[in-house]
C-alpha cells in the first residue's frame, strides 16, 4: 500500500470512528499517524520537484487572493493596481501566479492572484500544492467569493487547513523540552478536557519518549497536534464578495444569510464589483486594516519630514524594529530618537530604541558620528 492509500485509509478510519472518551486515545493516535504520513508524502513531493515553488516577496506586505476559478481574481487585481504598476507572471510547471502592487497609505502592498483552487488542491490536484505553498508565504489571505456561490468559502477553508494553514488564530501555547529520562511529564495551567493519557499517547506517536510538556491553553486533539508539529502557518484572513452588480436588491438578504451560515459577519465582508470597480475603496481600507500596518514619517536632516514615502511597519513595532528597514549602520550609530505624534507624551519626546511607535508618528533619529 502506497502513502496516498495509507493516508486515505487513516482518514476513513477517523471518519468512521465515533468520538467519545473511550475512543479518544485511538483517534489521537490515528491523527498523529495521519500527520506523519502526510508530512512524509509532502517531503517526497518536494524532493521530486513537485513542491517548493515561491514568489519573491516584495513591498511592505503580501496579500494572496484565494478563490475557485472564474470568481474574478484577475480582474480584481488589475482594478486595484495602478496602470503603471508592474504586473508580471512567475512561470511554474502547471500554473502562473500573477503579482501586482497596490499603493495605499504610502505602502507598497504586493497582491498575488493565485490560480483558482479546486477541491483536492491540498493533495496535489491541479497543481494545488504549488498554489498553496505560495499562499503559506502571504501576510493576509483574501477569500474572493462569487455572490452566487458563498458556499465556496467552506471548501476553500478546508483546502487551506489541509495544507497546514491556520486562519485567524495564533500558535498553540505549548512548550516541549526533551530530557534524557523519566518519561513524559505533562503540566497544564488550565483544566484540560483531554486526559493526560491521551496527551501522552499522541506525543509518543510523534516520537517523544522523555519530555517535559507544558500546556497553557485548553486543547483538543487537532490543536495539540498543531503545537507538536510546529510547521503550521498562522495567517489572518478576510472575505470579499464579488459580482454584486449582477444581483437584484431582494437577493442581498439571501447572500447575507449564506454568509452567516458560514460564520461570516456580513458587516465584516466587503461587497464589490471588480468589473465595475465598485466597492474597491472599502476593500483597500479593509486590506490595510487587516494587515495591521502603520506609517512612520521620517524627519530627515536638512530635508524635513517626508510625508510622501513613510516607513511602513507592523503595528506594535519599536524604534529598534525599524533599524533593519532603514538599513545602513543605523543600529550601531543610534544614540536616541525624538518622536512626535500619537505615541509621544509631547512633541519631540526623547526616547530610546525600545519605544513603541504608533501610526503617523514623526520620527527623527539622533546618531553618533
């Protein structure tokens, strides 16, 4: 039996096994084995040249448009990027990933129009593994749905999950320290629904014999495996609904109901017509918000404050975080900085490198000569 057949057999057994306390350990072992087999299959595919494709990330952030074929991703990308923006094609064996550059709030945001996903992409159908490897490197996933097929969201989410992409969540709070002897010792700061025996069984299945394991959140089997595997990508996401120009007003409530059926708040989704270029301002603003970026205006010696080309950083960044973006010998020469704006107690506040910046701060670096 080949790996693919073994994986399918494990999936079938998991599906057909009723979940209860008596079967919990068994299901945990099955899921751990499934994760191991999938990892082995992916490594084989990578060694054979079937995976590992990537688009060079440029700009201040990268956004992947994800959707099934013919939902309007290419039209949307062309509508969002200025005519003078460079739009190229990165050639892969079975797909093209088309990047464009959205300029917004002084930031350069790389948009990737990935080929339309099909069901089974995570298992290699239609060049899906290559497509999904590109999505894994993005800073934000934008689901592009047709107004007539909102149920595509569930199928797309499943494909991303199968490819180790965890949307709108943070990594599990778990630490595992191997030791020389003494078996597996589990401690938890919260009450767990999983028994200690189940947790140990899953760890043993993943090759741990002696280890101290600390859990800092309540976990189910899947969440525990995510923490043990440590090869998941945690990416924020949002939803845009395209082709709204093609529906009658009385159809809008059905669309809202369909969104709610998939746990999507209609007020959080962005309704657009890429063809008619409607709703794009709201989409740009939502992308900016979901990326969590901020603008820092540099006060440059002899030239004043540069409001046209801000330094773009993730929210929560400190002055020290800006050193790599500014380049040169900034880190070695830094003495202190002066900050005016939302993060400062007063204009021209003198701060150190640990100072946390805020959107639209004005920053002046004082450097050693």
